[in-house]
C-alpha cells in the first residue's frame, strides 16, 4: 500500500471512530423518552433528568434534601411571609447569549403563570406579581404566605429559559429549548436520542468535564444494562433490583442508590371525559375494593425482590409527613368482595394503562392477577410512556399505573394531583374540603400546623381514593467504573457537575 493510500485509510478510520463516540461524550440510558423539553410544559421524570443538564434553577437541593443557592445566591422572607426577595447570580447568560437578570426571572415566572400550555400554574399560583428591584434583585409578592415556594423553585417552576428564545418560538419552544444550564440543546430524535453539548459560556464551566451528553431512551431494563456492559452506555438509571447482583459482580461497573421521595400508584379517572363513566371511576367502594385486593408486600417481593418500600400514601412510611393513623392495609379478598356487593356489583371490569417497560408491565400483571380473585377484570393497555401521559391528560383512560418522582416539600407530592383544576389532576378529582385543606397547608411554615392539614386531607383521600398508592421506589444507578464524581440524589436526578471520566 502506498503512503498516500495508507494516509487515506488512516484518516477514514479516524473519521469513522469519531462518528462512534467523542472522547468526552457521556452516554446515559433512560427508562423512557422525555416529553416536551419546555420546563413549563414538561411532566415526565426523565424530562427532569434532561433538564438537570439543560436548565439551571433558581435554587437546588443537596443529597440531604437541603435547599441551596443556584441562580439565586440568597433570599429573605418579609415579616408577614407575603414577599420573597432574591439576589441573583451575576455574569450568567442563557445559551443564546441573552443576559440572565431580574427581568429574565420576571419573564419566566409570568410565563409559568399565563402561558396557555403551562403545567406550572398551580406551583406559582401564590405569586401575585414580580418586582424588578434592581438588575440582580427580584421580589415575589404573594397573595398569601406560601411555604412551598422555595421547593417549587428547586424544580421546573424555578428553571430559567431564555426570554428571547421563548418569544421567538412560542408554543414550539420545546423543539428548540434554550436555557441557562451547562449543556445546550443540539438534536432530538424521538424514541432514539437527545443530544446536548457543553455551553462554553456557562458560569460554572470548570465543573463540567464532558463535551456532549447523549440521552438514549431504552425501556427494557435488561437491554439498558446490556448496553452498559457492552460499553455502549456509560451510565444508566433505574437498574432493575433483580439485576443488582449481576452489576455488582462486574468489576467494570459501579452502583449507587438513594431512597426515593416519590411513589408509584394507580391514578383513577374520576371525571375527565366519558371514559370516567365506569364502576371504578364512579364508585369509591370499587376503588376501596381494588386497594384491598392488592398485597403490597407480595408485589414488592415478586417484582422488586423486596428492594422497594410498600406504601399507601404519597409519602413513604418513614417520612415525618406519613399519617400513622392509616397504616398499610393487609390484603383482604373477602372484604374486597363485600365492598363490591355493597356497591351492588358482583364483578367489574375496567382498563388500566401502563408504560411499555417490562417492570411496569410486571407490576400491572401482578395487580391484574390479585384483582381477579376479588371479582375485578382488569384489561392492561400498554403504551409508550409519553403517549400514556398525553392520553391521561386528555382523559383517554380509565386508570393508569403511574408514579411521581417526588419533591422535597410534601406539597409537591399531593397538591397538583388532588386539588380541583390543578395541572397534574388528570382524573379531575374534586372535593372542596380537600381544596381548602391543601390551601391551608401552604400558609404556614410550621411543620406541625402543616401536618395537621395534610392528615385531615389524607383522611378524605384515603377514603375516596382518586389515587391508589402502591409502593415507594429506591433509585438504582449503574455506571462505568471509569466514571468518577457521581452523587446519588433522593430526587433521582443526574447532576453532572464534577462528574468526569478517567482514561
């Protein structure tokens, strides 16, 4: 081979190698595909994982769930609790070069409040107005004290997007998102990949050690792990508990875990379109029967090898917000049948949506089998996760086996799902007394006062059961042993500050 031909061959080989992976790529396997990449529109857990790299927030949390500064460097509450003043980080720009300042914060909050497609309206409902005190000081004036607001700012309601891009894109912002995080949006192929690249103008760039982050949705946990073991991924989330032994025996891999602050349950369509017109949606006795037919301990053992925590409330049993007056009920098939009889029924049938990942399907199948013994015929409808949520919002469901990744403040696990008209209340459950109690829980920063309101609301909710809670996950990650600096968080997010790859 001539030197010329050899040079061409080497150049071609290097070019092809470059197409496979950049030396500083980080490839992350997700259990589902994200939905809209707009903090105001998004609702999926994996969407929040992508946002953790794309969109910085006003505040963040520590692994111990303490709220700490991020884009806001400090804050003070007024004496009456009806105003929150924040000082902002200087020298920050959005990924299109637009300056981050108090005007940008005001724009973001007002967009969350008024944008037609916003799911954040309930989270910022207490904000009556926003004052730009000076270029780097902003004051939120509240209609009433709101103990949850800082925690809301630690999540999507606090994610800052470029006003310039938002005005340009309008309802299509999710197709070309522009935020203030360490990585900027490059490309998305639905059900295949989301590609981000390092933003050179990031204010804390010294902590970012990857040129690109590539998120790949792989619903099957076994396939996701196989890709990690083959070296096609560097990090995966939600490892199946049954695969932990295999991961730990592999010297090329490491694991991390954190107890979730979220839950998994069955959301019931109570009044959202005619799909709610079935015995499960119309009669709380049927929902009570379904709850009694489920053995939560057995479900945990069969599907998760005992690694998760059975539950019956939006908070795990070890949470200070858990109401001990309502412990997890033991399975009672006879009592479930008696409740159906009391409802004037001997047998009922209804649909239950579930996502297309194997674990979710297994959970649904175990519930289906248990419910059948009590006279309930469940038809399982499997859908891609984002499609399932879209149908849930539209009322095109009877029930859904779905969960919530959890929030630092207890309000985040409950308010938006049960208050009349709230953004995530897909079943359109409505009870004026629950609305009143949930509003009261936001008025005080005293934990005892708040818990009293939550307990009173829970007493009603555990009777009417718009959501039937099942268990609380433990977040499990697996990653290449070459990856260093990864820290597990109880919110399940993947934060890439100070994470790097050794040679």
